[in-house]
C-alpha cells in the first residue's frame, strides 16, 4: 500500500511538471515571483503567531486553552507553509532559476 501512496505523490508532481512544461517562461517567472511573495507573507504571519504563542505560554494569566489554540494555529500554519514551499520549489525547478524579487517596503 505504501507504493500506491508514493505513486500518487509522484503522479501529482508529474501533473504539475506537465502543467509547467506548457507554460511560457514569462508565465512561470510571474508564478514564481507570486509564490516567493506568498512565502514571505506566510513567514511573517507564522512568526507573529509563534511570538504570540511563546508570550502566552510564559504568561500565567493566559489560560491553557488559549495557549493550546495558538499552538494548534502555529502547527497548522507550519503545515501550510511546508506545502507552499514544496510548490514553490517545483516552480523554481521548472523555471530553472530563482527570479529577483524586490522586498516589499511598507514605509
């Protein structure tokens, strides 16, 4: 049964590879840039949740239910970030390079 699961994962990757193969380089680059920006946004949001979780964990006035909720949220975010990172990796692999992406400045 494990082989079937592996095959399913490979099929999904192959489907994405074939999706990328029909795209023009400029389309893949735009997709990569969008994925990089999304990855950066996820990191910032994940860090904020992590900081809140660690603050809440050390504050005796915060209930354990709140701390557990923040912990669950952080772990869910980490799973989402991991999946997004895999997708970003596949896009960059298909593109063949990492495009330059300006950092966003909110000033």
